[in-house]
């Protein structure tokens, strides 16, 4: 599973923000690793020039094998909290997504061949 991390310059307060958030997201979504091709993490500050409550946001998009992307966005006062909330919400959505396909016995959509 490939992980891509994107951020704007206003949320990169410390050198290890990307590494720390990526590790937390990987840990939270580890049980889905074989079923996902890629995860994209986007963190940003809603109003970078002003300080405010819950102005940091994290969007995580998961790409299931043979399926459509599933994305969530959560906000919090820190990027770590926003990432934790987004990873938890995404894990719940992936549980529902994969649970439905297991219950109905559908095969994943075949990969497109060009």
C-alpha cells in the first residue's frame, strides 16, 4: 500500500509532522492494507494567517482495489488530532465498505486494461 502525504507550508511546524501522521494513519488502517492500493493524506490550515479553534484539517482518501476512492475530511485544533479523527472515520467507512462486499459476495471490479 502506497502512502502519499501532502501539506501546505503553514502546518509543517516540525520536521517530523509528515512521518508522525503517516505512521498514525498506517497503524489505524493496517488491517485494510491488502485491500487498498494507495492512501493520500492532505493536511492544511483553513485560515493560515489567523489563529483559530479547529482550523486545521486533514483529508484522507483511500483507494480500494477495484473500487472507487473513499475520502473523509476532519477538522481539529492540531493537525495530529485532525489526522487521528480522519483515520478513525475512514476506518469505519472502510469497515462498512468491505463488510458489504463480503456479505453480498461480489468480486471486486476488474482492473481497466488500456
